[in-house]
């Protein structure tokens, strides 16, 4: 300081970043004359000491502003009083001509010794600083004070080894209120828990050590643990870390600043839990499975255990009964006692569970800090069951947010259980309908030995539309059919029933396979058109595939036609395994292209295997792989019975999870030998009618069927006479002794005869009427070369 020597007061930090602004000092004599001037004063106002010493301090002021005593206003020429320490904000004149606002403090000094010869002994020290800089420093001081004493953000300093060095007031409260007891302890000791942020999964000590070494800060680490002040409650903090350096630039520790984000973290966890529940609950379409899905999702993320009880009627697909008549069944139990699953459950009247069911609301085991929540499963105001969420002693009790989550989980589960109940009811109805529409047993026929299997689908799609049939036809022949309706459910099952009935009806008209499929295709197309016109709900099926064949045991030939279906497998005696090569035909209901038939010779003992694609694609492989596996089984088991062969095929080809239903029909052909068939070819001559009757009677005598001779002669006479009268060319007569006596007359005409009532004055027209009255069945079938009229009679009871 120019003038008298001067040392700034202790405690003023001239170089620190957080210290106050540089203070200017001046010494004043008793009359206000400046007798001392520091370099800082020169820097503040621009005057060197030589220009101000000996001048009055008031000359440098523009207008004084009282700070602490605003009632006292001075004029510049009044000077400053020294009766005590005083502070003021004044406008000082800068040497450059502008005004500088400064904060000044005037402090009196110890009076000078008596006998001061100059009268200029310092009487007071004047301290001044630029007002804005001072206020900035005071703001920073207030900020530091707030961080230490008032901030809700915890500030903690850890030294090497991640041991506690210092903590602000908020952190001290989390530490239990005693900083001294926590000093020197490690982070893991103070806050046991785990790091949730994936990029910082190492122990806290490791990345604190890394920060000390590298200086790179770590931002937003989510840490879950328990604070010493509240060890029962699990909390989550978002923490950031940065290195602290001393005045020499050496690292002295790491500062941790943390914010309690427990509520935010739990809200995120609850949202994630509900999202997961929406994606996973209800995937099985099974009431019990849905309850198990809820338990798997809720434990351990939300609760320590979950119990789910559902009404027995709901599990069976029925509507629940009133609450008072409920019969609850435990369907999920994650409480360590899985043996209780399936047991009947009853809750006493007045219990929290009973109140929850009766009132349709959430109840708890305690009004404060509950550890059990009882939540009803309600759909459209009707309770379906009850969910119990359990938390153990080491877990936090359920709060209001947890109640809301429990209600949402139960609501979603209830909807899924109700959907599963409805699906089970529909699926059961579809299976019952399908089973009722399939053959309950196969007929005993002389033409074939037959066995079958039906494999329902295990998928959530429900019953399918696969079917099979063995249809007895005239002339001891048999019709064999397998079909597959597009789609699943009640619609597919109903469509399958209609198609099977149509096939049987058309088959009993003795239509050839290609003509039968053509008529069936027309009908399926009409069904599809009706659905489009009326507005189908999408549950019905409009397309199907089918293969149909007729086998004649007398000629050992067969005729086949296919509509978009896989061909049957054939194993002839002593021959290789193969598949019939049939002319391709479009699936039913998708086009009007013609169908073609193929005639195939089938020696007695030939295996014919008809199936749907669900069988050969059951393992999720292509049809070619399945066909190869089927051929291998047939080759290995070719000598087995039809029923045993069905079992072997199913065991080999059917997987544990059948994605589509499948049917299998296995037949082994038989033959009618010469002792069972008698055939003649007759010229078109009326004189031969008597001969035809005689040959028929003679054959019946050889078969021991003399009791049927009279009726048979009448039938032969009428049918042969009609053929001679209305046709041309040779006439065929055939008798077949099978499970009934069959008489067939064939001619070259395609005109169909009709039985009618003849008038009293008519001489003819009664022939077919008599045939119909004398026999059990009669009919006409057509061939490319003409037609055959046949009639059946029951054999005499032995």
C-alpha cells in the first residue's frame, strides 16, 4: 500500500476461485483525509496513490447510499462518520469519468498515541469492493451453504478405497444422523445393494477407483439398496460421480451426488410389469394355464407369492354360479406348496377373501402396511375367482400404487380366463359336434378290412374339419373317402358334417368318383356364394380337399378321383410301397375345372391308406418327409392288421403337438371268388327270359338258397324283360351271394327306369313296383357302357 504500510485483514482469499472479489483498502485520518491507498484501490477506481493521498475521501463519492441505516442520508461534503463500523453502498467516481458502484465498510482503528505531531494518524480503515462482484461471491457462498445444509440432493465425498470422508446434511440423514460413526466406512458397508445400470455392473469401489485414476466422471448410475436410516425399505438412487482436486491439482476424493428415484423407478417397473402381463397372460387359452401365467409374471417382480382360485364351473367352460354357491378350485400356487393345486378352496363368511368376492373389491389383511391383497377376478360384473398377492416380512408392504397394479393384473387375467372359458366351451362343442359327425364305427364288409384314426389338433385353433368314411355300395362294392375342410372351430366342423352327408348321399346314388366330386364342388361353391351374400362372420369354411374311390371286390378293380388332396398310399402283395397317380383336380369350392377318374387294379390283400395332410406334416416338416416316413412304416408293417397298422402309423408320424387335425383310414382289400359270383351274358331276345329265370333258380339251388328262388325268378324276369324291351345289344345278368343276395341286370342304355303306380286299366308298368315291394333295396348305377339295375334280398336266417 502506498503511504503507510498496510496488510489486508486475515481470511481474505485473494487467489481462490470461490473467494470474495479483491478488496480495496484505504486509511483515513480523523478528518476524513486519505492517508493510505492500496494497489487494489487503484485498480478499482483508477487513481494512483499520489493523486488521492491528502484528499478527502468524500471527494471520490458521487452519491452515498445508506445500506444498513437508510434513514441517514449524507451529502458528499458531509464526509463519513467514524463513531462505529458502518457499511454503505455508494457510487464512486472513477478516474476515467464513469461511475463505479461499490460496497464500503468503515471500521475505526485504535486511537493514535497522544502527541501525534502530524495530525494524520490513521483513525479508520475503509474497505471497498465492486458491488456486482461482491454480490456474485455472496450468491456462491449461499449456494455452497445450501448444498451443505438444505439441498435434498445427497452429497458425499469418498476418498481412496471408496471410504467416506464427508457428507452434507441430506446424506447425513440417510446415514442415520451420525456422521462421525460413518466416517471411514466403505460404500458397500454403508449402502448394501446392487447396481442396476447395465454399463456399470462392477462394484461401486471399482468405478470410484477408476474415476480417481482417470478423472472421467460417471453419470446416472442407478443403485438399489437400503439406507442405514431405514434398513427395512429398499430404495433406488440415481447417482453421479466426479473427481475432486486440491489446490495443487492432486486428486483427494470422489464426490457422489444422489437423488432418490424410488417412486419413479417403481412406476417404471409397474408399467413394465403390466406391459409384460399384456403380452404373456392369456397365451394358452386355458383357464388354469392363464392363472399360472399370472403367477409367473407377478413373482418375484411384484409379490413373493401368488395364489389363484377359480370357480369350478369356469374351469369347465360354464357360466359361474352365484357367489353363495361357489365351488372354488386352487389353480395356481407359487407359495411353495404346489400339491395344493387342484384342491377345493372355501373361505369363511366375514373373511377378507369372502368380502372381496361378495363386494367385488380389493381387500387386505391389514388397514396399515398390508402384506396380503385379495383381488377378485371380475368380468362384466361377475366374479370368476380370487387372486391373493403375498409379500413376506423382508419385503415392503403394499401401497396404493401396488393396489392399482394388483387390480389391473387381476382385470387382465379375468378377461383372459373368461376368453379361455368361452374358447373351451366352443372347442368342446366343436369336438363333440365333430365326433358326432364322424363314423362311430366302420361297417363289416366283405370288400375290405378297415380301420381308422382321428387325431384332433392341439393348437388353440380348436377342432378341424377332417373326416373319413367307408360307404357300402351296391354290388358288394365299397366307397372310400377322406376329406379336409379349410379352417377350424364350429364352422369347420359343421361344414365337414354337411360334406360328409352329401358324399354319402351322392355315393348311394352310385355316382362315379369324378361325377361325385363335380357335384360336391358345385354345392361347396354355392355355400361359399351364400356366405358372401348373407355376410359370413368368418367362422365357416368354404373350401375343402377330398379323395374318393370305389372298390369292387368281384372284379378287384377300383376307380379314384381327387380334389386337391394327397393321393392314397398303396401296398400290393409282394409289391413295393407306392402312391396312386391320380389326375390332379382343384380343391372343392375354388373352381369349376372338370375332375377325372383313374381306374386301378387292386389285388386281394392290397393295403390302401388314405390320410389328410395333418398326419404327414405333424412334426412341422414338409409333406415329402412325412410321406417318406409313412412309406417306411408301411414297408415294415405290411403284414399287420389294419387296426395295428393304424396304431403304428400314428405312433411314428404324430408328434406331441399336432398343429392340425388329421385322419387316417387303412383298408385291406378282399375279393369275392367264383363261388360267390355267377354271371351270364344274354342276347336281346324275349325268348331268353325263361332261360334267365331257370339259370338263376339253378344257381340259388347250388348256394342252398331255394327259399329265395321264387322271388328271385320274378326279379330276374322283370329286369331282363325291361332291358330287352328298352335297350339294344347284349344283356348282362349277375348274381352275387354276399351278406345279402344281389341280382344285377346290365344293358347299354342310360335311360333310368322309374317305379310307379299303374292304373287299373293298364296292362304294364307294374314291374319295378313289384321289384321294390319284393326286395329290400333296389337302384340304378351308370357306367360308360350303359347302366345296371340291381336289387338286394336279405339271406334267410340259418
